[in-house]
C-alpha cells in the first residue's frame, strides 16, 4: 500500500481568492515505511500573501520570484496524488484537501479519488480531554522530535507528521482504512 504525506502553505485561509504557495507530497510504502519519492515545490501565487499567513510560514512573495504558477504544477500534483492508496494530512479534511480540490478545479483538473486520513481528526488520543492535536502535540505524544523553528515548511511538516503517523499505526492508535480491493477481498 502506498501512503502519501501531504502539506501545503498558502497565501491565506481557505477562500477561492487564496492560493497555494508551497506543496509537499511524499510517498511511502506502508509496510516498510520506506520513502519512495516525492514532490516539493514552491509556487508563485500571482497575488499577495496575507501578513497573518506570512507570519505563520515565513514565506514572502519575493521568495517566490521565478517559481512556477499553479497552472504549471497542477497536473503533476494530481498525477502524484493519484499514485497513492491513502493520503495522510494534518488538518487534511479541514484545510489541505479542500484547498487543493479548489485549486485543481480552478484549472480544470479533478481531485484524484484517493482515500484520505486526517491525523488531526484521528489523533484525539494524543491530547488530554481528546481535543484535536496540533502537529507539535501529535509529535510529542508519539515521541517524534519536533522543531518549532522548522515548523510550517511543507516538507518538514510532512516528514514529522509521517513519522508520528507511522508510530501511531505501530502502537495501534491509528487504524488504516481498507482500500476498495481489500474490502472486496474480505
């Protein structure tokens, strides 16, 4: 089973006017936890970045000079996502996947039909009182080192999220949903 960790950084919150400025998709073999490859790209948004978003990820519009636009990378993003049996994202259902879906549709590409797994929604076991954990809290609960100075870089966030995801799976805290083939075989 191929699982992909995914994260994005954006010009602002989920809104049709905002754009993705960084994306990372790393593909792993579920059984071996070996990284099989991936795609990390900064993207010129063709618009400004809100001060609040810039405060979170530290990416300025000047950092994106010369980067490709979403129109230039969208088909590659969809192709890589479609290679996955499961896409893992922290706040994936609340932010990353809807944002990517909006951006793909905007350029005429459908979101690949791949099952998702949201470590924020499924990680309530990682916090007192079962609140949705931040990525830092999920890492702490699974013993994964988390460096706040590197946080909110898409590739760093995917790497630590996937380390926490695999530890959560090993400890039985995260249950992997079955693929359609597995359901049919059962």
